[in-house]
């Protein structure tokens, strides 16, 4: 996804971090059911260019598509990142639309005899409180109870992996150092806790690539955070190089 397509600091931070396959793999491998994670060849995870989100949703959603061998065959993992303020009660329908776009894109490049790749859909929500909603497409359909068994073969259905930051404690967020810091910052932003120790864990910060740390700082500065309190927090960083670097960047984007 190009910078022109990134409309929100959330999107840029998410895409820059989890567009790196190692960061995405570390999170997904930990959060997917073990039976699913075990059949994915994570070393072969690669980013597939493109975005499949509706244009009207691009201010509150972004997405990443990955390819990886799944049980020995070519497969896809589609990650939709949502940072709107309320849940979408028709999320499975929207996911289906995006998945069909992915299949159509692949179909254009394949022969008619080739089968389409399996898509594993994952939704990551930047929410402050747990969202309750439909977990599969069939939940949206008004299926007559008396004829449910007879109609089931004709009803399209799929479920998705639902990852909600509201359901993850700061200290248990899995992944690489970069992935953990970014998700902690995103969780903290929703809770109004961007100056908490969970975000300013210096041992963690020192293991994060400098470009990701810079994006986290810019992400924080884009909020309505108290700038004086923010500068005080920067002053508490004990590593001189990191502290100086952070203060210089803060002055540039203040």
C-alpha cells in the first residue's frame, strides 16, 4: 500500500510494521488456533501487494494480504485492521466481499483449470472494550429454524479469526519487539494511556528498529496528548542515544 493510500496514522503504523512478514507471522502464529497455525509454513510467508477495502471504509480500515504454503498447498492469509469507534454488525458480509475480490484477482491470473487458493481471514480490532458481534457469515442470515438442516447445503458460510486489542493485556501481547510495541501503543491510544510504562518499556524500545520507533512517536504526537507530559516522559529514557533521537523527532513534529 502506497503512502497516498494511507489516510490515518493508525494505517501507516500498522502497514509499516505488519507488512513485514516476520512481524505478521509472530503475531498470527501465536493468536491462531494451534491446529491452524501448525499447518502454515510461516517461513514462506510473503506479502501480496494490493488493498481490497471499499474506498468508503479506508479512513477506518486497512488490510494486508499474505501468501504462505498451507498444508503443502498455496494459500492466503487476509488481515483486516479496523480502528473505527464502533463495531460493524455486518462485518462477515464485508469480509466476504473482500475475499471475493481477492479470488477474482487471482482468477484473472490463472487458467480455468486451476483451483483458487484458500483464504484464512483475520480481523484485528483496535477497540477499548470487547465487541460482541457475528462470528460467521451464517449469523447474518434469517434461516428458518424448521428448515435449517435442509437449507444448510445451500447457504454460504465461513468464520474468521477475531483478534481484539481490548481482549489482550499489555503484557501478554505476542510477537516481535516491533509488533508488540506497536500494538501496545494502539491499545493505549484507545484507553488514553499513551504515557504508561507499557508503551515506554525501554527494554522493549531498544529492541525495536529505529524506523518503527519513529513511527510510534509520530503516531503518539498525532493524538491530543499533553505535549509537556510527553516531553517529560521522553526525558526519563535512560539510553542517551534513544532519548536524544526521540527528543529531536518530537521537536520536528511538535
